[in-house]
C-alpha cells in the first residue's frame, strides 16, 4: 500500500528539507553528582612533573581523550599500564616543549610569525562557532522535544517581478485586525487565505514540524506561542504575508507501527466491516497481531513483514528509512495508542486499518544537534555573520559618508566591474581627496579605495555600483573588526586558550625536533651496510621470467599453433609475429621481456607450471582467449645486493636512526629537567573511581 500525505503547497515552500547525519556518539557511564565533585577536586591532583611544570590528572585525561579519540572515556577506567604508557608519551612531549622554551624559541621571530598567521585561522573557526553556531544550536535544541502543528492564513504576493506589496499587506492587516477583534481563526482562513488547500481546513497544515525545519521568522513566532494562540503580527516572507496559529504541540518521539488493511473496493464496505470486526475480536482474545497480518492483510507489501509499516516513524520526520508520511487519519490513530496497544477500525481511502503501536524510541540528541547545525550553517550562518560583523563595525566607530559615495557613483558605469580597465576614467581628480569612510580613527578617501580596488586581488571583480563598494569596504575593514572582536577569546573561553596553547607548543616542538632529530637524519651508507648485514636474508629478488606470447581468441587455433611449435620446425618468434592477436605485440614478436609473478599474470602461469628456460607452455585460457608461452630465460630467487636492497630496508633503517636520536635527546632532557611520576596518586584515583 502506498501511504501518502497531501501537503499544503505554500507551507512546503517555507519548510526546509533536512537530511540528518548518521554519526552517533557512543554513550558511557557518567559519574554520580557526588563522584563528580570528588573527581573535580582530584582533577587538580599532580600526577607527574617535568622540571617546574606540573602535570595534573585533568591535563593527562584531556590529552588522552583528544589524542586517542576517546572523548567519552574517563582515564581512570583505563588499565594502569595503559595510563603509565600514555603518561610516558605525554611526559616526552612536555620535555620537548620545555626544551624549546628553554632555548628561547618562544621569542623567535619565525615562530612568532607562524603563530600569528595561524592564530587567525584558529580564532576565526572557533569564534564563529562559539558566538553564532553553538548558541543557535542550543536554542533550537530546547524546542526539539516537541512536534508542532500550525494553522496558517496566507496572503500570497502577485507572481510578477517587483510586485506592489501594499494591497496584499492591507488585506492581511484587515484579517489580522479581525482576529484581534475576536473573529474565529478558522473562519478568517476560509474567507481570506489564498492557499486554497489549507483554507478549506480552516488554515490547518496537516504536517507537523520540529525545530530547525521551518523558515526562521515563522519558527521564532511559533516557539513563543501557547497552544491555541495566533501570532499578533504579520510575518513577511518572499512568498507573501502569513498569519500563524499554534494548533498542537506534541512530545517528539519515534514509534514502530504495524497494520492490517482490509480493502473495501472488491469485497464491499459491509463485508470489510465484518472481516475487520472478526479480526479485532481475535486480537482481543489474544491472537498474535503479526500472524494475523501475514494471513489476512490486503497490503501485500507489509503483510509479509507481519504488518510492519517501515522503520520508526515520527510526526515531523516521517519514516526514518524513506521520510514518507502517513495519511493524517492513520497518524492520529497511531499516536493515540500506547506501546503494545492495537486500535479499533481506522478508515482511509485505502480501506479499513487495524493499527498496532509496537514500541517508542526517543531521538538521538547528538544526531539532532548535528542536524540543526548543518541546517543553520547552510541557511542562516552567512547572514548572521554579516549582521554580527556590521554591528561590531558600527560599535568600533565605522562611519560611511553616503553623500560622497553617491557623488562617486554618479561618475561610474554601474553595469560593469572593476575588471574593466576604463572604469575610473570619468572620476574627477577633485573628489579623490574626499573621505568616503572612517574606521578606528583612520579615514579612507575616494582615491585610496579606488587604488585598493585596482591593486588588491581580493577586491578584483567587484561591481562599480553601491553593492560593489559595500563589499569592498567590508573586505577592507573586516580583518580589523574580527581582530578586535576576537582579542579576548583566550580570556573568555578556557578551551580556546587550551587549544591555542597546544598550537603554540606544537610549533615550538616542531622547531626543536627539527634541530635535534630531523636535520641529523641522513642516510649514512656505512651504518646502513651494518644494518643490511644483520638483516640481508630478508631481502630477496622475485623469480623473473623473460617471456614471449602468442595470444589468440580461438581454442582450436591455439592448439594448432602449439602443435606446429612442438612437432614441426616453426620458430616461436615467427609464429608470434604472424598470429598473435594482442594489440602492439606482432611488431615485438610477442615479447613481454622480464616479468615477475608478483606483477604479471602470465609470469604467474609460468611459475605455477614450474617453467624453466626454453620451455613452451601449452595453450592457457587467458583474457577471453588463449595464450601460448615461451620462457626465453629464467632467473631464480636470490638474495639482493646491498644496493638492490636499499629501497626495501631504508625506511626501517631511517626509523631506527630516528628513534635512537630521539631517545638520546630525551635521555639528556630527563637529566636537564627532573621528571617525577607520582605512581601512588594514580593508584588512588583508579581505586576510587574505576567502574567495576
């Protein structure tokens, strides 16, 4: 049975279709409140020290969760040996960073330049996530516990370019005034809404929706309403004006549903009624729903599955696997049931249904967050970012002289871009000194912005109109705006300060490790020969065959050619040059040259036949045809020479040297910076909090 829901056209225009991400976060056992307080206190417990630097339990657990991709794993639930192994790695990391700092690399101009350059990238990503994305996601998540059903009264704008909106606005305003005067919403919708489909239902939209699925200005209004209330202002969209009423607000859950369908088309209504009544009586007597569905349901597609309608279903998302929606009468009956209950007779255009609600499941919070975040970034992030920066720009003293801008535009062809070499030709020199805008105490003249729009690559391709100049001003001032806005990030967000600190340490570590290890890592042939002498039995050549081939498509032709070679006096090269059907091989008299079983299937055939020099191998099925092979020469497996083996052992050899250099360096650092591991404190934390 094909279940469908006829949706209101205009409401579909304002609904954003959402594809949820499949990522799921694994849950882990959380400590009790009492445990949390104790862990918080013990988080400051020092478990190791490197010189004057103290490494706390919190430092170690944070590093473990990040570097081992175990975000939800508490370190105290790991074995002690694993904790000590990771602690040793972390101590080595801190030793290297401390060595870099002791050498003064923190003040190195190259290091400072690299930190400054990359800080902007880190700051921008973190800043917008913290200031815009995360707050909006958290706000919408508060509303994701519910599915909402609304009523709408629509006043669609004329379908012409640049429509006159006043007449539509006045009609909408009169209807809103009627509602405020106490006139029934459903009646006003029937009388005035231009969306005929919802109007006949008194404005009711059959679809439910949840947070993050509807145009923002409509959604914002709905979340402020109580059930039965309408929003007291007109809501403008690009389609027209809307009046919104919140009809229902239901808990958002997913249910697993089954049904038995008895059609009325062939058997008639009375017979279908009797058949349904008898099935309900059997169910009341304890009959198995799935068995009855398999034996009696007229919906062949679901009957074989015991009446299962699909994956879990929710009012706002439809079925998880297909996103299809149920007919409204079936949906209403399904959500009126409790888990394990079956319904009475539910009529639809397809016949009479008996429904069963198998089970209920809540939505995954992390998937919801990912879903909302994705939609927000797609639809609203860029606009919010611009609004946010514009607000900050004004707070920081930005002022644009519109009189000067309009004067400048009067001399320009506003239909071209600044890629046109003649775009500045008509601008008089007299206005070049006029101040176009000021920002943070600095004035920018017409001449200066024109010069920048000609020379700066990021300002090329902009229109020579008001929009183009606004974009140019944004690009010129935005770096300073963002720099001012993000200056306090480290003080405002502890995790950003930690991130930046780790980034600085990474640059310092890379610089000092390059000096102590990588710059010293050269291929020393004398040491390499010593390494090869101790491992040379591992490096052997592949068995090598010098092959010639006659390839033909016919089995009988192959057998005839093989007979000529083995019983007559025909030369292989001659027959190959006359008969082989492999493209490009007649000219080469069928010669493949030296090949190995590792990289050539013909050589693999020769190896399987244990072939030797001079041997001609009978026709073998190969590549939709048949191959006759001749082994011109054979080189058996042998031990590689030193020079031949270098590509094989060089990576392992270099790795060994790198480890020796690193170990020697770390041993010196352990002398330079006294390292202490507080084993007893680690034992104490594990003993108190490890989950049994």
